[in-house]
């Protein structure tokens, strides 16, 4: 995944503002089923919110973000409290719902 600029991340955070989390991560971290749900959600929506229920410390969330970015090949757009926002451009140009500024 290509690196997003600051302006693109800000634009995506604005789009994500009214969205609700679609994936919830509990004490079991990234299980096989959770990864499957995460991949399906990001493929369908391009921009998703993930809520961390049992990970309250920033270092735990940073490790979780790195794991998600690697697994789903997506980019972190924002982290606000316990809500993480990720973006991955659809591989099919006809299914892209989000047009990033500067493209």
C-alpha cells in the first residue's frame, strides 16, 4: 500500500467521522475469525473503524495497529481513544467509493 499524505489522512478522518465501528477487538486479539471479518469489512467499505475493547494502553494499541496494517495491507488513518480508523483502496477501480485528494 502506498503511503498516504497528511492531507489525505485528514480527508479520510473527516469521511470516517460519522461512521460507527464495524470490527471490535477483545481480549483474544486478532483471531482467525476476526482477521477474516476485518479483511471482508475493509474490502467492502475501504474505510473502517475498529474499536479496541480490552486494549487500553497506547503501546498495546500501537502493536495491534502494526499487526493489522501488516495483515490487511492497509494504512492507519487515525487513532482517537479506543477507536482506530483504517483505509485500503479497493483493487477494483469500479468498486472504489473514495477518491483521495491529490490522485
